[in-house]
């Protein structure tokens, strides 16, 4: 599931690993980022990510094998996206259930 989407990049000595992790998590193309032994392991939303935060530091991501937790994070991320789109659909549908609906459909009262 996560094959071809997992990368690791070393952290520059001048930067705390949590700062690099935070920058990667701010990237729209990154699903998850975790510090691992002075480096940051991350999952890209698609293969071969173009990441401004890495390019700005002169860092190149190195492809690494997927791990079990990478697949779990992709599933979790997909579930969150599905729930968010479902909530948006419910909000859209319920937006027409208020006063406008009574005006458009009639109040149901006899004249």
C-alpha cells in the first residue's frame, strides 16, 4: 500500500529534527513524518514528491522500504479524508432544510 511512497532524509546538524519534521508535515504532498535516529521518515501522498522544505535546505529524500505503520497511516489519512468529505456533503444537504426549504416547498399549511 505504501510501497514507493516512503522516504527518509537526514537532518542538517544546524536544525533540530523536530523542526524538519514540522516543515515536512506542512507540505501538502506529505501524509506523515516521523523522526528516526536523527533523520525524518516520511510518507508522500504520491511518488517522487517535490518538497519545497527539502529543496530549501539542499536535502534530497532517499526512498526507503515501507513499514507496517506506513500503511496504517495511509489508511488513517484516507479515513479522515473520507469523513471530512462526508461531513461536507451532510452540511451541504442540511443547508437546504431550514427556512428556505419551507418557502420553496410551501409551509404545509392550508390557506
